[in-house]
């Protein structure tokens, strides 16, 4: 059976214009959760309930929709087996908790093999949110069929099997293209990300190689699929990089010292996986039938 789980951080004010070091007021699981406020509505807000049946296996597609924070995700009393990361199937890898960054997606298999009851699902933010589970914040309920409808009393996982991304191995096409060192590809690109702050906080924006993203009035993919436009004709100059077929492409992503730094997710329309790259990384992709990653240095 398959289920979808979303994580997102919630701010009580619009994020644009917020100070960089302000924190998210809540972490929501499937759109529900409690925050740090003191109103009755905030203290008694509904929590998401994930209903399962004992003995069955579930594939959970976990999607991080957060703005800034990274999330430590766990289900009390249950192990998770990672089988997919950002669109690429992996060899099964057993964990008991995982850190998920903005834009990342994982599929995990969870077996409902514990006594019938209620168990906490934990979505604990890093320093850019307000961590902890007081007042039942950052929580959802994992409920077995037949369990009483009350809040869990379970404690957190032992944290003995955290997900380390470098332990994941591709299930299909594990051999990466190119040569295993910098400049071992056919084509090279360096993408430098930056945050530009202007006097008006509403005009804070991000750039890639000095070019600001300006979305068109009609989504680009819809225009391309309609056959009416090419991507280059509807996007600002410098925002489209054409890649040759059947060549190995090396992409270098230098890090920066910004508080906003962290994983950068690159959805590539002509590439099957979504690439999530940590700072100071160089990756290689092959623009052919399948696009596997080859990390020269850094982490994914």
C-alpha cells in the first residue's frame, strides 16, 4: 500500500521580509500540526493521523516542502527501509530516522509490525525552526486499525540507524559515467548561487550565475508541451543551459557562507532524477538514456 507524507514549515507572517535568523513557528505533517502560539486554536489544532493495519507493509513517499528548515523524520517503534531518493530507486537501506532538506523526496517502506496502538510520527526541525515536542508540536499520529483514538505515549527512536546519504546505492545503473576525478567529463558547467538583498526586503531574491529567475506568466513546461515555444524564448537570457546528447556533463556547485546555505535541488526537465547536491560538490551526469550521478567530491 502507498501513502504520501508531506513536511512543511509554517510562518505566522509572510516569509519575505522576515529576518534571516527568525524561526519557523511550526512544522506541519500533511498540512496539520501545532505551533508555538498560545491561543486556544493553536494549542488544540488537529494533528494528522496516518491509519495502518497490522501486518501490512506501506510505501510512504515523503516530500519535504519546507521553506528553510531541514527536518528529522522518524516513526516511534518502527524501522524504515529507504528504496528511492529523489526519483532514483536505491538498494534497500534500513534506518530509524532521516534528515530531509528542502525539496528532497524519499520513499520508505514501513512494516506495521508493532502491537496495535498509537505511535508518534516526529518531524523535528533544525535550528531554523523551533525544535521539540512540547505541547505536541512537530508531531502526527501513526494509528493501527483497532487502536483507541487517543494520543500516543511512545518515546522517540533510539537514533542508532540515521540515514547517511552516502550509504545509499543505486539499484539500477550503479556505474557512473565519465572518469572519477574533476575534469573527467565532456562538458563542464559551474553554477554559483547567491542571495541578493536590496533596501526593500520584499525585493530579496536569489540568483544563479548572477541571473535572477523571473517566472513567465504561463508555466514554462506547459508552453513547451504545447509546442508553441522553446524554453529559451520564454525565459530570461542566461537561465537556460542546453546540453548535448550522449555526453558526460560535469556540474560544479560552489558553496557559500550564507545562513540559507544547504542542499540545492535541481529539477532537470530532460533528466529522470532530481539532483540534490550539498555545498562544495561536483557531480557528473550522462545525457543519454539513463542519468546516473557521479560525485567527484562532496556529498549527495
